[in-house]
C-alpha cells in the first residue's frame, strides 16, 4: 500500500495571536515543525501550557509504504505503559506465555551441546525436505491447528455447510508431519513480551495529534517560544493532559496541525496540507484526544477493554509472518473460533438477561457521539494508525485496539444497544419535561442520531484493519487443513472497504463538499484514484471524476448512494427529477447530500448479479455466445453488462416523513401518491412471509441476514394506532406504513397485514409538581414507566429496573432495521408480482435491471439517446425474489458450472446516462 503526497486535508483558518512569529521558523520543501511540551512548574501545576517549537532537521520522504499489522515501524513510540486495568486475554494468552518462555531462553547463551544438537536436527530436517530452523524460530504443526477447534466450532461450521457455504476440514494422516516456520521477530508484536518504553528521545521522531478543533469562540492562552498565543480550548486541555505523561516530560515531540502550520500563510498551508498523509504515516505513533472525562467515559473504557478480548484482531493475524499455508490455516481457525465464542456469549447474555442496563447503553452511545468521532479527517488519521495508538480521554489512557475490538464484538448487538439507549433517553426526556426543563440531545429531543455512531466508528475500525492486514498469497485449498472463506473478512460489517469509506465520508462533518472526495484519497486500504485536488473545480465535476475513478478500479459501490434526484455541477439537487437538463449523469451520486435527504442503504451480502467472487467477469465463450465485459465509462456514459429482469407495475406513496424534507418540490404532486398494480399476483408464498423481509431490506442493521426470517415478524404488531409525535423514534416507520395503507398487495390493503394497538395511558406514578429531588425515581431502579406504544408482553420486571427486555430489544432491532432501509424509499410491486423497496423517485413503467457482478438490482428509467435505448438511474433496490441469483444464475467462481450451462441469460449492454 503506497501513500503519496496528495492533498488530503483542508484546514479551517485558526487565528493565532499576532505575536506568533513563524518567520523565525522557516520551512523548506518536505520539512515540518514540531512542538515540545514543557512540564508544569511545581509552584503552578495548573498554570498555562508552555511549549517550544522548532523545525525538524530531517526532511520527510516523498512517498512511503504502510507496514502490515504484524510489523512495527522502526521509529515506533510505545504507550503501552500508560494503559491501566488491562484485561486478561481470552484468546492468545497461552501463546503469549509460550513466547515469553522462548524469549527467556533466547537471553541465555546456548551451550556447545545445544549448538551441535541444532545442527544435527537441521541436517535431518533438510533430508526430509522440511527446511532448517534456528532457536529463534517458532515451529507450528500445521495439520494440528484443526485440533484447536471445539465441538461447538464444528457444529457451527456444519450449519454453514448445510446453508450452502463452501467450507471443509481435511486431516492428513499419511506422509510426514507438516510444520510451518515463523521467525520470532515476525510474530505479531502483541504476543511478544511487553518491554518498558525507551526513555531516550530521538530528536527527529514525533507523535501526531488526532483531535477535534472544537468551538471557535472558546479559547485559552498558551505560550510558544515564550510568546503568548490564543488557541482553542480543546487543544489547550489536551496539552495540559499530555504534559504530565512521561513521553512528553522526557522531551518527546508532537505535531499539531493548528500550531505547526502557519494558518495565516496560504502558500504554506497548501504545501503542508499536501504532506498531511506523510506526516501521519511516518509518525512514531498517533495520539488521539477525545476530550475531558464525562458521561461515564471511564466506565465505557473499562467495559470496552474487557469485552475486546473476545474479538482480538491480533489473534487472527498472529502467524501472518509464516508461510502462506500456515498463515491461512491459522486465520481460518481463529476466525471460526472467535465467531463461535461470540455467538455463545451473545446468546448467554440474552438468555440470562445480563445485558447492559439502559443507562449503561446510553453512556456507550454518548462516548461515541463525541464530536471527535464525526470529523471527516479522523477517518484517514485512524486508518493510518496502528492498534497501539494511545486514546486519551481526560486523565485516562487506553489504546485503539481496545476501542476497536470491543466495538466490533458488539456489532451483532447494535440493535439491542440502540433500543436500550433510546429507552433511557426517552425516560430522561420525560423527566426533564416533568421538571420543567427543556433541551435536546444530539439528534433531537429524546431521540438519538439517525446515523448510528457505533456503526460509524465500527466502519472506521474495519478500514484500519483492512489497511494494515497482510494480503496472503493464494494457496490451493486442498493444501489447507481447514477452509472457511465465508467467514474470513476484515470485520463483521458487510461491504467492501470502498463502500465503507463512501458511507463514512458522506456522513462525517466537514466544511467543504469537495472534501467528501478528497478526504478518502489517502485511506491506506483504498485504491489509488488519481484524482487531482482542485477546490476551484465545480463540486459536481469532482464527484463525477471520483465516480469515474471508482469504475476504473472495478467498483460500482457508489450505486448505493444514487437517489435518482439528480445533481447539478454546483452540487445542488436538480429542480426536477425528470427534467435533467444541465445535470450531471444520473449514475453520479451526490456525496454531500444533506442528512435529511440521504437515501437509506440496502445492506447485506447479496448476489443478485451472480456469484462472481467480488469481481466483474469477462467472458465470451458461453455455448450461447453471450458476452460479458467489466463496467467502463465512455463519454460520460456508464457501460455495464446485465439484463432487464422486470418492470415496476405499482408503487406506494412517498412517506410524510420524507415529504417533510422538501422533496415534493423536486418530485411534484403527481409522483408521490399510491399507484396500484393491475397485474395479478403470481407468488405462492404468503405475503406474511415476505413483507417483513422487504421492510427491513432482508437484513439486520449490521447487514446480518440471520435474524430476519422469524424474529422480525414482530413488526406486524409493533405499531400504534395513533400517530407518534415527530420526536418519537417510531415516527418515520409509522408514516411509511400509513402513507401507503391503501396499497394493494396480493389482493389486500397493506394496512390489513398489521395489528395496530391503541396507545395505553402512561403510568408514571409521579406527582404533578415535585417539591424536591427525593420525589424522582432512583437512577438504579429506573422509572417504572409504561411505554404507551409497547405491547403488554413486552413489560416485565426487567424494564422496571431500567433494563430493556429481550422482547423489547427484538422489536427495537426490527424497527431500527426498517427505519434504516425505508428512508427516502417507497414500496414497489413488479410486473411479475414481486415486492420490494426502491428509491422514492421510482415510477410505474421503470425497469428493474441486474448488472452482472453487482449484488443488488437497479431501478432505471428507459430513455432514448440518439435513437439508442439508454437508462437513467433511479438507484439500487431490494426486491424479494431477486437477491440470491434467482434472476441471474451465474457462478464464475466455478468454471465447470459455466461451461456445462447452456442457459441463455439474456445479457446485453446497458448504457447509463
């Protein structure tokens, strides 16, 4: 992975004091300034921060390579000693102990006898064709790695095989025992003996600060080179915390963008900004400042450190430094082990009802809703960092590995956690209103962010893993004792790294729309886009240039963000979704769409376009002489291979919640109402077995498809008869159904499939005017409040004590998944009777297309361009009955099936304009 000096960051001007004289610290090409934080004076421990700034002697190189996760850079600065309350490692503890014994023995001088013995053993190994080894090598019996699997692992694996996954276990009984060799120096450093940090300081080494600038109008005074300087309060607080850490006390240097770049010199800013990726990549470490302690942050850190041990990424990568067969076998085993233990722990927590309390879940949310996590530029900063990055919150120091792994462990629980946090937030909101107080919390009164912060940071974590994980050479599966490709991924979230980056960039906070693209250019796991950074270009042209670069890199993941509204070169929406004069091509998304107008995502690992191993195939040798070519852009047209599989025959109405965003001005009144299908139903499956799949896009919020089939049937009884208030979490879902209540689906109105409950009276048991705090309920016991929209079976003793019940969590997960899939979408019925979710710009007569190699169907409007048929993209869709290769039975991962097939797939060239 290569990092070049591309422009990757746009700084907002920070006015420093006029006394800051950068003329005494001139920079030449590829030079940077560094800051040394002086210790606090003994007589003034809380006094103002004093720093020294100097120019780094050594110039930065013009390019560098990101090292994989199994290697630490030579200039690595360790902050291991600052972490307290370290957990006992669940995975790899025995390995760490064994390695410790090896390291202990290596410190002893070998005797003459042991040297002769080593030579004799190596001679025997050489005759057997096994190669030689040294006393610094770890020998791994490859075929015995399978023995680390438990009975539960094998049961889980057999279930996957039964569901059609390509997995296997082989035991090699005959022939010599196979050993993999791993030099001790190449073992993942997490399993090496921790050694005290070096006290000697390299004058050219430094750490780079990753932080949120904070409010512009809140400043503090610090001193730099004895000159008084005004900086934003968040930076001043960070420097005060850092000056008590041993690294900085010993003279360790730090790079800080707001200080080390002259923010009043535009030429210098452009030069330094161009070096930003190199500065972070070449730093001895990156130090993260989250802000001061608060909202239970110390408890959250302890909690994440504890549970991170059950999803330890380094355990998966432990033997990546060995040969490909050994490394791949270990990875397959380790990921299967982690998945099984995670499933068992999650099941146990639900069965014993020992999940987080609602208050604890809300603390977790508040931790990840800190402003830091929403900055666009921290995505690349964290992606360039390593597992050992120190994360500082107040006086508490943890490491990125504990935040990362602890959060990824909880991905299957995101629905439950959000429901619990929402329950507590609603309770607190009611208490505030009862006490005569007003206020909002992030996403609105009593309501969380629409974009889940837990998922947001998990996506960053997965990008960091992908950017540093070593890409192992392909090996013959017949050489592997265990083969489990279905579960070998960079994390639990579905979708490619580019798709994750697109979603992160579109939802993060930045000041210029161009940065939605420029902020992705130096993320290590992404391809080289060769996009020129130029803020004078119209933003629409920047978006098209980037989208074209995605196509060059064989990705159509940008389709997930196309909404059919249309984009002007200025970055604004088209005035009419049908009149596209002067607009960018329909296949170019608006990466900077305002939050309320962003289209929801169709998540999950779907195979609508066939099983192609994540690639766009090229072939022209079918018996039917069909031809397939990868996507390409030609004269502003996107050319793909695919087929027309269906047509839109009926549509639901646009939801009131979506109309509230002003989309009516773009669509017009004729395009928003229900239009009934006149085609007879053709499916034999009861609608009750389909509708709940469609409403959640076939999967959980995380993209997992397992819990949907039976668990999410609770949606049919999850809605009240009366309209929820706008701040209620169920407002959007209720209006989505109510707006299309009269849509006829298989001979019945949509509303007839649901049982709506009358709202119950709230039983708060609180006095009208509390005289003092003793009238309020205990924090530990909860309110004992009866949710007016909860069904009777949801209520039990757990909710009385401030803990969301299993039934409530399941219903909450289903409702969250529905809200995550239906925003800016409408129900559709196809000519063949299939039910689906499509962009709200979809109209009767639009076609449903499938692109070979792309996982979701596309909805497009047929248009004529120079007497040739072309397509205007509305966006991707979920259509039940198309998502699993039903309309594109193509499997290019098994050539023998392709050659044997004589079925005409009806492939043609699809031109998107």
